[in-house]
């Protein structure tokens, strides 16, 4: 069952009750399961037309998609097809 949907002009992503995230492929329109996410505890799905992120119940943030400006927060500018953990700076 679907717990949450995120829509934009080009794609749809769904967070399901079995803690999976499935998104439409921009090439085929088929729903694919996002790889690289924790196996449980997904809390919130957010995103834009170019990238998506998921917050887990431990406070971790996982993102994938376009990254040319470093918007995924993993210290690179490489686009990601699988979810990568966001590296947040320590809080002083």
C-alpha cells in the first residue's frame, strides 16, 4: 500500500507501507524500486523534479537524482541513480 506520494511534472515517487520507495523511470515510465535506502524506518519522502530525498527514523537523510550543484549533500557533483547518505556538518 502507498503511504506517501510525491509528484512533479515528470515523475511520481511512492513511499510504501513496506518501507520501499518506487519511482517512475524517466526513460520508460515504469515504476522502479530505489536502491541504497535503509530496509526499514523511512519517515518522509521529499523532492523536486530533479532529485528526491528520504528521511529515516534515526535522522538519516538519503538522496538520489541530479547533483550537478552538489544538492544531494554527499560531497560530490555526480548524479546518483541509487540513494546516498547526506553528509551533514556537525552541529556546534
